[in-house]
């Protein structure tokens, strides 16, 4: 049935959008309100050019629709739209260009740029022209595949259901985590099944992470500037099909294999958060190819400037989707619900979320996208994380996204890096960051889980490189080292890159362990970058977006097993001590037992003054935590936790009394990562560049 020619054409329905299988054939519904004609184009399997072009004759509310009898799952297709071609007015119809259905559930192969995809002819200087490109693109455009009911276990049936404040998130690239893993069979490396291999799952379980955040897996595009350098889009931030899993990670069936991966992760108690891109598409600016949205409804899908021939570029990639527009918002919501229900994913991280939430008047906390998410019965209960910035006007909105969105906290990243590098603690806002950044998030009933803390992410230095390089080294990207962040708040300890000096190696190790402790002991939700626990390096490249090779993949050849064990202990300490992951913000208020919920201490036991925080020689402070005074859950927490942050030289701390109920117990010392737990007397000698955790049950 999949390869049979289409039979009788009937009206079908204008919903749902996309191609839907029923017992008699397929229903096709495509939004293209300004098109003069729309075609459903069928291709035999293995044949890129032989085409059966079927007119879609019915139209309602801008949606072209028809039912084609005799077709079923597995049929290979594309779309063509005819209409006016006036790029200066935003009209870019070109029936010669085969289009990828934005609602396609599966693609036959990855999408890689070819000049035949261009909708306009280019001038000799390679600038976009105003003339229609008459060349047919069918031979170079991957075909969409009609999807039937998904097979295999339902990954939505075994969700772990962790509370957001209890998560330890592990940001990873789906391919990169297994592409060079020696215990994963060669034929599985870099695939959905490779990440689901027991060797990878056991590593994640052994660490104690409770959620993975996957870089984009919605089908994406190797755009022109990458293809011309013979590189590949590694990170995946150029989407072209918002319902289809990326085919390059599949062995046979991307849908079935990703569903199986999510199911396996859920069985291990690990949730799955997807990094999704709804702020722009892979079609780029006016000089980009015509792949789908541009050829279906350029003036509706994109935010155009007043002259209509140019695109708003709040994403920095050439275009910006008009998510405030009803049909674009519908596509985004349909897509999100599809991933939640079909693949069972537990949440989403929204790339450049300010652009997604921006309306005609700018960023709006009551705008269409944020309101739609908040009331959606499927989506509102998931983990929703905003990257709260973009390149547009008023783009930096950290702290301003409403519930239920948590937000990436880049101020935590920069402040912690600065403090450990040697900046004055007060100027780095070190104390506020450790207590959940209340200055940003303690409003509108938000909890500490509103902030996602991180010190490294896919975009920037790995933790190893943060203590090994003072400058970025992105030459492999072919952009003369102009790309990537210039200010990394990093430190090479006197040698740029690898060092043979044992003293430098030891100092770097102390810094890494201290920063990891700061991340995992702070209030808020911690996010680890995959490989930081291994000592993974990208050789100083802080923008490995096109490095689909050993530079971008995790290096498992010589993992730092001592560091891995240390990260396991840190995560276990966080899990065992709920005082480290409280919901309510701590402001030093008095509990019912007469004790403050939080206090800072100098090494001599005194309370630090404002001058202490601004003193460049004041590099050691202790933080004592109890349950939050104004949080019923916090009041129910017994005992206290003492965390010593010694960012300076060796220092002895006078410990406060415990009321005689129990002694202080040493949980962890970052300078002595293998040291066993044990009781501690009235004083503790904190080594230089260390973090110490003590607990008291009384």
C-alpha cells in the first residue's frame, strides 16, 4: 500500500495538519493561505526524481486539504506550492522547489544544503537575486515518510515523575555521548540505540543524574556555510521539520528508536528534556534556501521587516518565526504535544525563548505563547525551561519568565567562574547565587527551582578547558577564531592548554572540584555538562557547533575516574540532604525554634559585614543552612548543613555549636575527594581552594 499510486481523491478534512493515515488512505492538510495551488508529490522508494504530482483541490480557512485513497504508512512524499513570486513583498512561491512538510513525522535522510534548493537566482557576487530559480530541487530534497501508529512500548507510560527541585540535569548531545564510547558496539555508536546502550545508561545511573537534556533532535539542516566547509551541523540548531526525529541518529526507524531510548531512560529513573528550537528555522535569511515555510507562507510564518523583503533576525541566524501568529503558534503547540505524547518526553528547554515569547510590541509575559503553554493540560505539567535571552530588542529577560517556566541562569555561570578565578566575592554576587538568586526569582510565588544553575554548557568552554585555557581556540570552525564567546572568565594557571607540571595539574583539579561543588550545593536546579565528570576537553574550542567529530564527541579513552567518583559523591550528598535543595528562598529569617534559616560565618565564627564581602582578601566564608522559616516544607526539615567555601589559602574554621544533640559529620571535602566521612571537632582546617560539607542531624 505504501508504494501504490494514489487512487480516488476526495475532500477529506482540513485537520489535523500534516499527513494522517486512516483505513482507506491518507488525509493531507497544509496551511498555505496565499498559494494559488498546492500539490502532494509522491516518490517511489529509492527514486529521488520520479514523481506523481497530485493536486490538492480543496481549501478552507487557508488550509489546503484532500484525501487520497490507496496510500498508507511508508509512502514517500513532498509538497509543492504555486503562487506569486515577489520577494520584495514577501511572496516567495516557487513551484519548482520540492518542500518538506513542516508536520512530517519522518524524513528519509538528513537535510544538507544544495544550490538547487535556492528559491531565487543569485547574482555573480552571490547576493540573493529577485529572479525565480527555475531549477527543480526534488533530486536533492529528502522525502517525507508517511507515519503509521507508533510501535513498541509507550514511553509516556513509565515517566519517573521527579519534582523539578529534585532534578540533577545532565546536558548532552545524543550522538556525542556514545560516538566514541569503547563499550558501545561500533554499529550503534552515535545513534539513538547507542545512547540507550547499557554502558551509557549505567554511567548515568551511577552518577545519580535524574534527567538528561538532549541537544536538538528535531530534524535539522546542514546549512550552506557549513556544507561549503565540508563540515556538518553538530548541535542541530537549524530545524526544518518540527515533528520528525533527526534521521542521522537512526539505524532504521528514527521514531521507533527514539521512543525506545526514552523508554529505557525512564526505566532507569532518568527523565528526558529536549532542547527545542521554535525561534527560527533553518531556511535562514533572504539568501537562504526554500525548504518549506518560505515556500508555503513566507509572510505568515516569519516576522518580516516593513519592506517585507527582509526578515527580523532576533535569532542571529537570518530569520525569526512569528510565534505570536495563530497558525505558527498552533504548529508549535501541536509539535510540543506530539513529542510529549508520542515520545513521552518529560520537558523542553526552549532555545532563545525571548524570541518565541516576543509579540508585535516586544517581549510580553502575558503574550500568546506563554499564555497558551500555561493553560495547556498536556504541556503545563511538564518541565519547561527557557533560555531567557535573544539578540532582539529587550532580549535579556532573565527572571521575567512566568510560571511554569524555569530559566537558565547565566549569572550563576559567570559569577561562580569569576569568584573562583579570583574576583571579589561580593562583586561576583557569590552569596546570592548560592542561595538561588532570589534577586532574580523570588517574586510571584516562584520557588528556587525557577533558576537552572550551570557553570558550563554546550555553548562555551568545558569545565576542563575553563581551567586550561585563557583564550578560545576555535580555528577548526573555519571562521578565523572570530566565533564564540570572547569573555569566558577562564584561567590557564600559567600554561595555555595541556600542562606537564604536576603543580599546575593539581591546582586545576582543585579548581574543577571546587566549582562542581559550588554548582551541586547551591539552591536551585543544577545542570552538568556531559563529560565534565570525565575531564573531557574540546582543546579550547568554545563553539563546537560544527565539530561532528572527536573534538565535539565525549572522549572516553582516559576518563578521570577519581573525578567521576567525586561527582557521584557530590550528587549523593545533594540527594541525601534535602536542606541543599529547598523550594523556598532563604533570607536569614527566624524559624519557630528561634534559629535563622541561613547565616554566613567568617573563619573565626563571626558574621561577615558588607566590608568582608567587598574585601579582596576575604576569600573564605561558611554557609549554614536550616529549613526555610517561611516554607512549611522547610520548617519540617531538621538539623543543619554547614558548607565551607575556601577560595583562598589554607584556613581554619571555628565551627558553631550543634546544641549538644549531635556532632558535625564530614560529608565531603573537595581537597580530599577520597576521604571517608567522619565526625569533626570544634574546628576544621579547610585546605586552599576547597569546599567542605558538614551536616548535623540535631
